C-alpha cells in the first residue's frame, strides 16, 4: 500500500511540475509575412521544447517598440514568452537564462539578423550580443554574449 501511495504522490508531483513547465514554455512569435528565417527560428524553438504559435503581421516594428525594444535594437521578429519580449534570433540557452533568473526587465533582443544565429543561414562569425531592454526607455544593457 505504501508503494501505491508513494507512486500516486510522485505521479501528482510530476504532473504538476511538467504542467507548470509546459505552460511557461508557450511562445507567441510575430513575424513579417514574407520572412522565411522567422519560420526557421520558430522551428528551432519547437525543437527545443517550446510551444510556438506564429502570427504574420505588417506591424512588427510597432509591436517591438510597444514591448520596449528601441528601433536600433530590433531583431527580425518579436516573440513573447513567460512575460518577456524576446526580439530576434536569440539562442535558446539565453532564453532559458532569462526565464530562470526572471530579472526586472521587459525582455531581451539580438538586433538584426546575424549570420549563423538560430534560424539564419551561414556560419557564426562573431559572438552574439544579446541586450536587456526595459519599458521605461532606459538604454539597453548587455544581458549575455554567446
């Protein structure tokens, strides 16, 4: 009988843990309707355990700016995960760092479309600098370099 109760308790705990984890892994990704690298990035997130919904829009710049990403720091697409904005081709290990640390920022961005970044073609030629952004318009700061 003890084994059955213990198994039931472990099952409930695992179910709760995985349910909470799955909920925190949902991603809403906004992209330009004509952009194919954004689809590559969405596939990369899915391959890494995220539940991704993609929405094509012509208002991408406005979505980024409303989320706190200054124009100079905008990436190729804008995603929302765990209450944060993730702009551009940010590597998954940096997203996991963001979600684990939960800093008081609006989110992170990898500006532009760096070659070799997740979803992009080519070889990585230099470190990717990912910036932290805030909603109050403060200058972005370096969050991670990978």
